């Protein structure tokens, strides 16, 4: 019951934040901070999708090293965790970025120093409009309830992204 209350509370807080700020960089940074804090994550990103170019564009980030910016400013759909989440229209997670050999995470992901990581599509209906990524500094597999929360958060963010197009 408490987790359900927290789930709805977080979604309401995010909706209020975006109602006040829209999808400005500051507004989405505040949303990202709320999500990371609520899931005890240390790093994260929000990308928007340019469907014509099939590229994800970085909106905001937290605790992503500056040296990675050239590689994450624009991500082709289908490349890396974020690109795969956009392409597959479903969450993509890696329990430990530092030891992953699946090829899902790109080598630069190790430079974040993070381990447990997930990228979820930001959906409006069945249309991908972006990707939300979060990560923890230790090995971690996100629970179904956490994945559902991230997808719901993405749905709220997505409604505001579409409104600002």
C-alpha cells in the first residue's frame, strides 16, 4: 500500500512540475532528480526522439561524465541501451554495466562508473517519443514494480513532450 501511494505521489509531483515548467531543460532536470531520488539511483538521462532522423537527443542528465557527452548527445535508434529501448519499445536493463558482455551496453557506459542500469521508452500510447535512463552504482536488477513506475513516469513526461511539439 505504501509503495502504491508513493507511486501515485511521484506521478502527481512530476505532473505538477511539468505543468509549471513544461519540458524545459530545468523542468526535465527537476523531474529526473525526483525519479532518481525516489529509486535511489545515482545517474540518469532523458532523451527525446526525432522520429524523422531516428535519433535520440539528450534533454538532461545527472552524474554522467562530461567526457561521455559527445557520445550521448545524439544516439541512433537501435544503438546502446537507450537506442534499443526506443527501437524495441520496451525496457532494456543490464544488471552490471561494468561486467556486461551482451553487447547491449556500449563500452562508454562503463565510464559512468554505474552498474545496475535500465532504459525505458517514453511512450504516448504506442508511440515512442523519448527514453528515460537511470542507473545505480552497484549491481542491480530492477523489480517489476520499479519498471512499471518508470514506464508510468515516461507516460507523464511523454504527454508533456507531445504538447510542446
